[in-house]
C-alpha cells in the first residue's frame, strides 16, 4: 500500500459477516458541524418505499484494493502483511491465476477473488489472455482453493460497456457469470468497470444474468464516471440484488480503462440505503471519519458527495 496508508489499514471499513462492517478508531477529528451530524442521524427515518427493496444490503468495501493501492496490484502481498487484522473480518485478495492464489495464501489470505471479463479485448489488456483462457486459469485456482478450504468470489468486468469494444452483450455477461458460478464461486460481482452504464442497460443485463445465476448470489460493482452509479444500484436493488461493492471516498479506478473514475463512494451508497430504510450495519459518521482520514493520508480529495456536503454544513 502506498503513501503512508500501509500501516493505517485498520482505519478502513472492511466486510464483516453478515453484512456489517468493523471500523478501527480514527484519531483525526471529523470536520462536520452539528447540523451535518443531525442530518446523518435522521436520514434513516425518511424512507418511503414504493418499490420492493431488500430489507438488508451487504456492502463490500473495495477501497483497499481499488483505492489504497493507487489502482495497481503489484503490492497486494505487502498490503496483506501490513493489515492489522480484526477477528470476524474478511480480507479477500484478487488472484488472477494459480501463482497469484498461492502468493495470496502465503501472505495469509483467507478468501480470494477471481476476475474475468465479458469483453475479449479487455481481458487481453487486463490479464493478457482471452476470456476462455482466463476461465481455464480460474478452474485451477478453484481446485486449489477447494483443497485449502478458501472461499472464492467471482468478478465479471465490463458488464455494461468496454473501453475497447463498446457495448457488451448481456448474454455474454450471463455466460461468463454462469461459468464462474458453476465452477464454485459463492458470489458473482457484476462490474460496470468504466462507469458507462445506465439504468436501462443495468435492467437488460440483470434480466439476462438472472436466467443463468440465482439473484441471491449476485452483487453489483459500479463506477461513477458518468454519474450513473447510484441510479444503477437502485435498479439492481429493485431487481433483487442485495450486495453492493463500493469504495470509501470513491477512490479507485482502472489502469486498463483510461478515464474511468473510482468506484461509487461507500458513503453515498450507505446514505441512499439508509434513506430507503434498508439496513446495512454501517455507522455512517464513522465511515465518514475513515474516509477523511484516508484522503488526508493519501493527499486525495474525497469523491463522496455526502462527505463533501457534510464538511460544508
């Protein structure tokens, strides 16, 4: 992990089963007024539900990978060793192949993730192989993971568009998701890697995927390049998805997708979910403190609208 954030990893919100987060104490004081704090406390009581939403949503914090590694992957072993691990918290590691899996396990990983793509060109740019070749590699990882008793999460990139191919077929997304689920991934995260998706595209894609994979094991992973992430997440919730990937302060990006902004900010997702009366188990004020601490450590400006507004109130 770069820029002094390595040993401060415990300040992050990390995934906890089921659907909650654990936060280490953040020593930097929050820069919020009493008015902002009151708004954050009251947001959950303003829910009006005209649609059917999940009662509970699990937030998967991807900031440590997508944000704190400065959008790179080479230092994942160093990141794992620098973590102050807390009991009951999962710290999954992305593993593109068997060698990566072995390195992750050696570094202490108890859960890993494999990441394919629905786009041939993106797969070749990202992991230097075709989609079919990547799935063969993942089979090797799955066999090794089963032997070690390590759970595996699957990712599908470019589900709503590719920087090289443009529009991606929903049926192609469904095919890759089905392959990952069939080989044993306990959860499949569908990624709008470059943030070009719209609610209409999200609906069409989910309709195709749900025919092949149970909606209960699906997650969405939205980037906010075009400002559509929250709208797309809302559509996913209406379609029965109850797992959302997000990044504290909206940090992140993709080194193989120029112009792609970071993941949707966890703070903004949690604010929206609480406003819908959906339980997350996340303490929003503490999350904002963590985001402030991380941005200060990295000398980065937060991309969270909630964080920006809270500092102004």
